[in-house]
C-alpha cells in the first residue's frame, strides 16, 4: 500500500485549490478577464461592422484574434519559462486594459477608422495571448 494515499475514511478534497485564498482571487480575476475579453470582441466586431459594413474587415478581425495565439503562444511560453509568470500575467492584463480603453475611447468619440480596427484587433489579442500563456504557467506549476 502506498503511504501517500489518504486514509480510507478521509473525506474527498474536491476543488482543493479553491481553499487557498490566493488561488481563489487569481481564479476569480482570470474568469472576469476572460469574460471581459469575450465581451470586448463582440462589441468591437459589432462596432466595426456597423461603422464599415465590411465583411473583409470582419474576416480580418477573426483571423487577427486567433493567429496571434497560434504564432505567439510558444514565444510567450518561453518568456514564462525565463521570467516571473505572475509579473508577465500582470503585464499582459495591463496591456489588455490599455487596449480595451483605447477601443472605448474610439467608440465613444466615434473616431474609429479602418486602421484603428486593424491595429486594435491585433494589439488586444497579442496582449491576451501573452497574458493567458503566462497565466496557464502559473496555474499548472
């Protein structure tokens, strides 16, 4: 019998990580950030389509959302191996907040142009790809 196994009468420790206050805060803020990312994409795609009525720009927005994850996740993982992943996650979230505020300013002032839409979709996704890769390293290590 393995000495590391729990005694037969011990209660199961489901979701043991959620008993740690630091992980609870990390989990909650990560869930909120992922929800904010999804909402930001829906709003930005809607605003771009309403302003420009361009299916090509919509296709570009979708591609620019997924391709940075494909191309930059390996590099973000290498950064996560070399540097403090908590700081990389914080930096990624800070850059995402700045990109989202930029979208908000462009939407509220009605000054959105095509090049803003192209640059904004790429910037927001690259920051999220870097931040989520580092966050995944925090969760699994």
